[in-house]
């Protein structure tokens, strides 16, 4: 899962060398915290949060194969706007 996140985030951003992902694991959950260059935060979150939502979905599917649950959060630089929720589906 960590390698998947590194692969995906590294290709979405303009500063792949600045991508850092921390992983914290408990018995049934794996938490990932993604830190990127301040200019790239919007690219990871995406319009209306759709990109990060897709990343979270895929990471959760991978975690489920191992009998775990996963969370993915983006570490935001100070002063950045909060993540916008995705609009309701059709």
C-alpha cells in the first residue's frame, strides 16, 4: 500500500522529490499521512476532493485484501484552505 501511494502521488505532483508518506499501523488499521510541496497540495486533493477520494478508495481496497482498514490524509501547509467535500453522486 505504501509503494502504491508513493507511485501515485509521485506522478500527480510537480515536485515528486518533496513527497513524504508516513505510515502508522495498528492491529486493524493503517494510517497514511501524505506531505507534499505546498504548490502540489491541490493536485493531490483534486477538484472537489475527487482525487484524494479516489486514492482513499483504492488504498482501502488494497488494505481490505489484508484484512485491514486504511485512512489517507494530506498534511496541509499552514494557511491553506480546507479540503472541499465531493458533491453528491448522481
